[in-house]
């Protein structure tokens, strides 16, 4: 059987499966369904959609942004690939990060896989590492589905694991948590009573802190730690 025969057979069997439980009493509606939906030229499934993924314009790496003081050096240490290489960002990500650093609002719209999450997670993390001891939560990130929350939680956990593999367990400078319908009541209560602040400043990188402890930067509210990830 060729792939084309298989394709035709699968469609035919699916059409018969749907027809087996579709019962339309009205003759005119039944004729319409048979012709326009269940027929050979019907619309039971959409035509295939083939499109090219756009190429997004590259920008600086997180290390290059750290050298320009757009990002803190510890932020650049967090956002790295599995092999330790710094992430190279897209231009729209860099523009969003610069706006956040300037305290300006922004709306980012771009395609799937364009790294929109980095455009807000990097500024959140950067705020935390620049202000050791700041009270949390610094940010609440809202997603429309639990699946997206779980995906982003996994990505943050992976960044934490890579960081702690390099600099030691417990060295990750940001705390984060998930708060959704999948969070049990005990954990919800704990998060309400003790939202995620950053951990206390620790010695790391061979016992030498990358930067000395210091107070919040000017303009940062003292009542602001890490992100909570709630789903609707």
C-alpha cells in the first residue's frame, strides 16, 4: 500500500466513522450534510495549511547586553544554553528588554517560537538580581491555560538546574512558583502566606560573590522576589 492509498483509506474510514453516529431527521439538512460535509468533496476536515516560518532578526547575546549594563552579569549567567553558551536574543526581545530597563511599558506581538516569554522573564529576573533582598512577589505572570503554565515552569526549572550545576545547589538567585487549579490547597495557602522572594545573597562562584549585597535601586518599590505563574 502506497502512502497515498493509506491517506485515502484513513480519510474514508474516518468519514464512515462520523457518518455512523450522525442522524439528521430533516431531509433538507440531511442532504446538505451528506453533500457538503460527509461527501467525497465535503468539508469534514480543512485543507492542509503550509506556510514558512519567518526568520527573526538576531540581536545581541545576553553577555553582550551585560557588558552594556542593559542586563546584570548574573542575569546573563542564568540565561544560557545547556552547553553554557549565552543565549543570542532576537532584536524584538532586546528592544523589549531595553524598554523594561528604562521603566517603560510595551506590548510585544510576534509569531509562535519567537521567544516572547524571554521578553518578560529576562527583565523580571534582572530586576531581582539587581535588588537582593527585595520582597516578593515581583511579578505575576498570567496564562490562559494550565498547559502553558506547566511549560513555562519546566523552562524555568531547566534554567535553574543549569545554573546550579555550574555554581552549586541553592545558588539560583530567584524563586518562582506555580499557582493554578492544579496547586493543592496546602501549597496555595503557603504561597499566599509566603510568596516567592529571592533567596538571601549567597557566596558562590568559588566562594566569591559576583556582586556585593546592596539595597534596592532607586525607583523600585520596597513591597515588590520572583514570579508567580497563575493560570486562568
